[in-house]
């Protein structure tokens, strides 16, 4: 994570200060590409927090990512104002095209950046709270919970495809102009977004590290390894699960909010269940239950995807499947798990909360 933090400072120097012919100069389009990788790394870290440390295999984290992205996309659409194709100062172009007469109530407030950022946290967190409360209090676990989370993201996919939902339908939200008054195409803004994403990733890692190394983290690992025993000891397991699930969803929402201004579009395709499954592969490749390994997996796999889809596009899905099988068979702890000095938090010997030793007498 030190390298990521350093890149927040080095990237502006490389992209803005060094001359274009310098060997260390980075083109503007590469800055946005690297920023996108960091957004995926943040999503992978969020997923690892619930899967690696609490045993909750979510196949719907792409939904939280997309909801955060839509929150930011709605603000960017409101920022366009009268500069749109139809020149309407209030309604986005797609609403004018569909003959909407007034702005829907749920679009109000998104003309303010702070409100959009807040919604990028609140909306994914609220959805995770409702879903988690219903599932965890009913003791839905394992594959059944995974199926429910995947059904959730597929339901959202179908809903956001509808034009009458007011989110752009199949085309989604695009043609963004600026953010905070600065053009999204300006090299300075691209570098600023990259640095903000790097800082967010480091901050999310620090927060997650605090959680997993605390007493709370030990209970989470215990739930992962022996949920029935933890419940027998008197712990309210559903409360711990709900907390980490909501926190993870909010981190995924932040990743989505940072992703949209860097790629310039958000559409219902981000809700596709395949995206959530890919995120699971990133975590498995990097190293489940490692945090920074999961982030590394998100960067590495998406870098490989960029190369494959450019050089051998028809083989990418086969390569992704082969990678997942190879990691499962030969690297069950992921890439970072092969490092001899790698500290694995939450080992099996820490699987029982401290209260367990007190009850043995």
C-alpha cells in the first residue's frame, strides 16, 4: 500500500511536470486507466473484508459498486445543465428525449457534489443493511446467501434497464462535462481523480486493517471458522455480520463513485452478475483474507484483461476461467500467500473468541 500512497504524489509529477518525451512521463489516457484499476482494487478489498474475514461469499457486490457509480453519475448529469444537446437547464438529455416534464423527486439534491458523495455511501449501505438484516436474522448462510446476493444484483439490472426508472435505461448516464467546475478531460482533473482514488484505497485499507486486527476482527474470523460455536458462546452473530456487510457495501459504493468520472459512463451493465463473479476471482487470485493481496489481485487481473482484450479478445474468458481453476488448484491462498514472510491475519488458532478460553474453566 506504500506504493499506492506514493503514486498519489508521483503520478501528478509524471503526468503533468515531466515533458511528454521523457521516458517516465505517463500519457493522460493511462492515468485514467490506472485510476480505473485502483477502483477495482478498492472493490476487491471491500469484498475481501466480508468473504476473507467473515466467510460471507457475496456475489452481488457489483450492485453496491454500480449504485455508488449511479449516485456520482446523477451529479455529473446535473452539472451539465443547459450545455446538453437539448439545452434544458434542469432535465438531463435523456429525460427530454423521453418527454419527461419534470425532474423525478429522487434526482433532487444531486446538483450538489457533497450530496452525491453522501448518497454513494448511504444508498449501498442502506441496501446492504436491509438485505443483511433479513438474511442474517434468518440465519441464511453459505450458497443460499450467495444466490440471494446474485439475485439482488440481477433484479437491479432488470430494473435499471427500464426507461421509466429515470436512470437512462439501456444507455445509462454519459456525456459528462465537468466536476467541481473543472473539465473531466483536462489532464489536471484526471490526475486529481487518480490521486483521490489512491488516497481512498489507502484509507479503506487502513480502516479495514483496524477492523480485522481488533477484537471485533477476531470475532469475525471466529464466525467464519466456527459460527455455531460463536453463537453458542453468546455472541449476536447477526450483528457482527450486518456491521461488516454494510461497511463493505459502503466501500464498494465509494469505488463506484470514483470509477464513473474516470471512465465517463455508467449503465445497467455494471449490475451484471458476471461483474460480481469477476470480483470474487480477483480476491481469490490476490489472496483471500489478506486485504492488500485482494487489492493486488484486482489490479493484476484487470491489467491482464486490458492486454488480452486488446491482443486476443476472443480468448479472454477462457484465460479468466483457466486462471481461476489454476489458482484454486495450485495457489489456494492466492499470489501473496506464496510469500514466505506474509502475515496471515485470522489464522485458525485465532478462530475462537477470547471468551471461549474463559468458559473452559
